[in-house]
């Protein structure tokens, strides 16, 4: 039941929140397609969660009954669950955007259109301290303020300073050739370098000025550094790739020891008028994903940080299927 319900919710993407005021349960994004939006909530049933963007015009209604108890009204059915309080960005993690602006202009992303400041290291430390002990991990992502090298250098110092919290630290930045070794030495536990698209041809259209092979080479180099089940890459589902192209991308990543995170398109940025993939396609892709992970001995349940641990935006095999 959950796999089908979550796929339908991910495809719909938005929910109208009614009932008792729910401010403590609303998360706001400063990275990705949701940057600068109206916020989102994490709805959970029996420990399985989905992230839904808030919209007063959404067809799906989520009624907050008070104290986090909630009722989802969807397709004539009622589903009882809870709203989870986000620490930063998502539940149980301090998932922090270091630099909220970017010199690159990926077509699906809102960050470059809604630039925010770079957080100071002291500010980031204070953010983590403010949600202790209610987190299990720290996750860091970042735009690129000046250059990829300068961004990495700043991120390394952030990781060093956050190591004192003795929590797993996941990092998702645009990588250079030996970024993984430097992040590991600084104290990072896991990395996520995003290929974003299933094919090189799509990447050249969606991410002008960036090189997909940089991320792919860095991912392959990261596996012996961080180990099995601790290297990830987001792949967006619904950018124009075929099912065959997506399956080949998933297989190639799994073969190299990299866990793909299959992210259904959230229409945003220059793709705001695009449609999300259908629930059927989301489930179908998740089944292929599950098969390839099993074939190559990978398990997202062993991940400690970032998207595979959160699961809010994706169908994660082993956690949602």
C-alpha cells in the first residue's frame, strides 16, 4: 500500500494544509527546485515518510489535527499519520545549505534565480547545536559562490569544525578530482555527487557549463574511500530520458558500487511548466532500481545521511518498497 500511495503523492507533489496551525512542522528549502518556495511538510505513516510541498490550490488535503497528528484526504480515501518536525530541511538531520547561491544555471533549479548568502562557519555550528539531541546526522550541500575549488575549500573547513559533534556527516558538492580524499580526511562519512540526468546528452542541455564526467569520475573514485553503501548520486526521473536509458544509468552506477537516488522531477526553475512523472513510472523505475541494487549487493538501508536516509522525496528500495 505504501509504495503505491507514495508514488501517487510524489507525482502530485503538492498538498493543501488545513486544520490546526502547523508552523513547527513546516520546512523551507534553500537548495534545489523548492528553493524560495512556500515550504513543505513531512507526512509519515508507520515510520515511512513523504515530503510534500505546500499549495493552497492543491487537490490533496492534509488536515493537521493538532500535536502533529494528521489526516491525509486523497482520492476519496483517508490516511491517518503524523507530521514530523524537521530539524533543518528534513527530520532527524541538520541538512544545511552552506552557500545559497550559484554561478551555474541548471534549468531545473531555482537557486541561481533566488540567491541567498553563504552561511558563516559559526552560524552553521550554531544551527547544529540548536537541534541537538534531536538529530542522527549532519548533511551539507552547497551552491558555488565563486568557483568549484573555493567552494570545496570552504566546505572542508565546515566539515572539520562540525566533526566535534561526533555525528555522521554527508556532503553533496560539485567535486574535483580528489575531493573525496580531502573530505574523508576532514571528517566526512558519506558523499553524494549528482549526475542529475540519465544521459550525457540531457546533462548538456540541463546543466550548461558543467561536466557530467567530473561527477562520474569522482563517484567512482569515492567508492574505495567511503566504502559500499556510502556513495550516492541523484538522478532526476522525468527530464526526457527513456525507460531504457534510465535503467542503463541505474545499472552502470550500481555496477560501480554507487547507490543511485532516483528523484521524480519537481517542476521548478525553467522547467516549472513541465509535468512530474506518472505514479506508474515512478513505481516501475523503483522496481528496476531495487533489482539492480540487489544484483550488485548494495543496500540504501545502510546509509547514514542525506537523501537515502531521509527518503522524503524519493522511493528508496529497502526503505519504501
